[in-house]
């Protein structure tokens, strides 16, 4: 490569002539640009060389991208593998703990069966005893409210049980009943319905009562009356469900 002499090009302008006419100012001389002292550069390489360089640069960038992508894939695969190992270890630990718990449960299987039997028995007692009435207390209350000189000569009781519903009254507005007491009493006077109703209403669970018949016993001079008293659900003793209610 040979250096080529570059001569500076000086732009000049013709000298201005005499001013023509009054008030006209002379034109300024055009500025000159000098490139003296600059390093001369000449590119004599063919265009194919520059094209090859650009293609090689692009190829290097492409391979760099491939290497970076491969590195990312390798790192991601390693992280996933480590996570898989940790998950498998956690699974094995959980399985071992489950096996240990099952073995411990087998050791106390008899106790667990006893607890289930006890719970089943309590449930059966609660169901079976749900219709029980404390008849001792009810009859004691009934005896306490009898007027002076009145005695019970016969009595029959019909109450509900867990296998069938108790027969209800067909009379409108009468309350639900769970038991009926059929009483035959002996009284020195004719029983008063309001008095009997007031006395029987103090019995626990009282629903209603009716004097169904009254007759005079000629040989004794006393009156025999039949009274039908009904008890509602408040007459249940609830002895098997008191703990659950608490």
C-alpha cells in the first residue's frame, strides 16, 4: 500500500471589487478548511473481506448464544434433579413415619376396639333410653296430689318406645303426648274436674287429663271414677343424654 499525497484544497473567493453605489458593504471572504496534519487512510480491501468479517462476528455471537442456552439448560436440569432427590427423600421419610404410626396403632388395636364398642354402647343407651320415663317419681308425685280420702284402686300405663310412635289424639289443638295413665280412683264425693286438673298439672310432663266416667258404689256409698291423664315429652328423664346436653 502506498501513501497518496493529498493536497489541501483551499476554497477561495474572488476579491471584491469596488463598492458599487453607496451603502453597500463588501462581501466576506469564504472560510477555508484545512486537513493538513491528518493521517491519510485508504481502504483497498475488497468488499468480500468486510462481509466475511461481519458473518464471522455474527457466527461468534450465535455460538455464544448457543453456549449460554446450553448452560441454562444444564443448570436447570441440575436444579430439577436436586429438587427431585429432595422430594424423593421427603416421600421416603413420610412413608417411614406412616409405617411407624401404623405399627403403633396395631399395638393398641384392642384398646381402639374397646373404645369403639364403648361409644357404640353409649349411643345404643342414648337411643334406647330416649323414651324412658321415671315412673317411680311420676307415681310419687301422683300420690302426693291425691285429695284426702281418695285412693287409687287400679291403674294402667301406655307409653312410647323407640320402635314405634305413640298414638296421638285426633282432637284439634291437643298437645303431643308420649304416655297415658288410666287411673281408677275411689272417692267419698264426686270428683271435681277443675280440682283434678289443677292437682294433676303439677306432675312432671303433664299434658292434659279427663274424667271419663263416674259411678256410685251402692254397697260402700263411695264414688268410683276413671281418669285418663296424658304426659308430654317433658316427662322423659333424659338420663342418657344429660352429659351430651352439657
